[in-house]
C-alpha cells in the first residue's frame, strides 16, 4: 500500500500535534498539582499518556506502510493559567482543534480513495468524540462547582479513578 505524499505529510504533521497535546497535558497536570488538585492532575497526566499513545499509533502506521517519518518540531506548551478552569478550558479548545485535524486527515484519505487509511483514521474519529465529551463534561462540572467547591470535582475524579482501578483487577 502506498500512501499519498499529501496524506503522508499530513500524518507526520499530526504526529507533532499529538506529541504537543501530550506535553500540553503534562503542563496542565503540573499546574493543577501545584494548585493542590491531585485528582485533576492525575486525570491530565493520564490524558498526556493517551496523547503520546495516539502519536505512536500514527508512527506505527507509517512504519507498517514503510512511509517516511518526519517528526516536526513541537511548540512549547502553555504552563501558566489564570485558574484551574482556564487550564481545562484550554484542554477543551485543544481537543476541538484535534477533531478538526483528524477530520482533515479523513478528508484527504477520502480524496485519495485510501480505504486502509480511512479505516485506520476511523478509530481517531470515534476517539475524538469521547475526548471532547470527556473534557467538556469536566469543564461543565468545574464551572458548576466554582473555585470554592473544586473539592467536589476532586472527589468525583478520585472516586472514578478508584472505580477504574477496581475494574482493571
């Protein structure tokens, strides 16, 4: 299977976006940890790992196709925020941007009539629905709780993390 040059270049660019998202989530998690919000920090450290895994899915796909890998430079993440809510709002904005990027990749695959790439990218299309919904839900919870009641969001996330670890056993 030969990947078009245009789609190959776009996937290489997306790998950079995914690594940048991972670093942004590390920066958000670190900020939240410094703010005394360990549940939110843990959530975003986990998200950082997921974004790195997404980048690696693209790397492995290119390798399987024996297509050239050209890792782009990654922009430094934002590390300071006006509030925990602002940090999570940035995460939602980033996820919305990634959704547009993934849709662009899918558009290229459709134009190329590249059914293998369309199938591969379908996982990312579905994943973005989950990612946007998850961060959007978290942001709404934080907005409802307000700064003075973020401990409620923390309690929810810590309970959810405990439940997830129980399910893994």
